[in-house]
């Protein structure tokens, strides 16, 4: 971790393969990706390096954000790397101020199995510089991504019932 | 190809594995990467997705440009994808105007073997938008990348002698 990173960590009461399933299946992702009452009515995932990762989030306040990122690395059950800097087929994204602050970031998600069958979830958001990290933090990163992580953990636990 | 791409294509009188070798070996890359009399005194390559691709180019006119990109995909002997949008470990690059125009691009290099043992070399540079493509073109893309491609082909042919 460097001074340009932001990190969220959680311990989920669910096995790793169900956290993976909840993250990589569009119909499941739509249930945890946005902090409720925000919603994710649309999601498309092409799970391979260079593959499209599209989401649309909406909110009761009129919030409506479409974004297309790109998967960079996928290790089944263990690791997901994606970035907002690139879109489908690794083409650089033309980010404007309306695109969630306009700065690019790369997310590195790791899932680690604990001895008692739980999952240590960690996501590191890497930025270009400290200014972007501060902007992202001031936008409510920890509360927002933290809430979504909790939602992801709860959904993964539900999938096991 | 789209309207935001720039393309250079060449037919090299060298087998594909030698073009691959000339591209992916720092001591060989240093001999073709910059259009002569420009030089590439420094190069570091970590040939894996997320791996660092660092070069330094210098010129007799005082030109001195360091840049760190990132490999995205490597298919031995066939395909190299790298981007200036990201650096080592996929961290977004903090590109300024001094960084070769300041715009990010992704390069997709493909090597195709012909029936007579030659190599069809193609590099597609993908940009965020038409403005960046036009800027890159006005910076002398076709002449610059074309000259480097010719140098790469000549070096690959030499390696076979």
C-alpha cells in the first residue's frame, strides 16, 4: 500500500467461492454493488483480461451513473483486478468530471480463506497521485465502498443458505 | 479499427520468433525503439500482465523522455498488449504534458506468420478520443512509429544471420 491507495478490508462469514460468485455474476452484483437505497439496474461482465465491466447505478435522488471499466486479471476464487482507466478491449477511457470524479483508479480485490472457512476480503483502490486519493476519500470512499463490502458479505452468506 | 486508432503495418523478412525476440529483449529493443539518431539508453521489461515497461529515449537535440507503461497481455510469438495509461502493477499513470503529449494510449502488437516464413507486423495505437488520435498523428506518429517498425524488422532479420 502506498500513499495513493485506499483500502477496505472485511471478514465475511461465507466461503471464498461464494464471495467470488457474488462478485462475478451480474445478477448477484446488482444486489450489492451500490450502497442501498442506491441501485445497480444494469451490469455486464466479460470475465477475461481486456473484457468489459459495465455498471449503471441509480439513486432515489436522481443519481444516474454509467461506467465501463475493464478487467485486467482474474484468478478464480482469489483475485480480481479491474480499472476505470481503460474500457472494453483495454482502450483508454475518456473520463470527464461526470464520471465519478473523472479520475482513473485500479481496484485489486483479493479473497483469502481463513482456517474456519470464512473469507478475508480486501480491496485496494490505486490512484495516480495523492490528490486523486484525497478526492476519492472526500467523496465518501470508506463509507461507500465499506457499505458495499458489507452488502457483498451478507449476500455471499445468503447464497450459502 | 475505429476513428480513435492509428495503425502501422509492415511485412518483415524475418520469422516471427525473431521479431518477438527483438521486441521483448531489452538489449534488442534498445536498438530499434527510437527512430535514429534518437536512442534508447534505458529499458526495463517485466514480461507479464501488470509488469513494468520502462524506456528512456534521448536525442542529439537534448530530447530526454522517460516513460513507464504496463504490459496487459503477452501471447508468446503472437501478441503484445501494453498501455501508457497504467504503470507498474496496473497503477494509473499520472501523465503530464511532458509525457509524450500527456494522453494515454494502448498498443496492440500482433505478429502473423506468412506462408513463406515472413512476419506480418501490425501495431494499433488506441486512444480515448479523436482529439488524442489527431494530436498523436500531428506529433508524427506514422513517420515515427513507421521508422521504428522498419528498424525492428531490420534487426529481426539480422538476428537470423
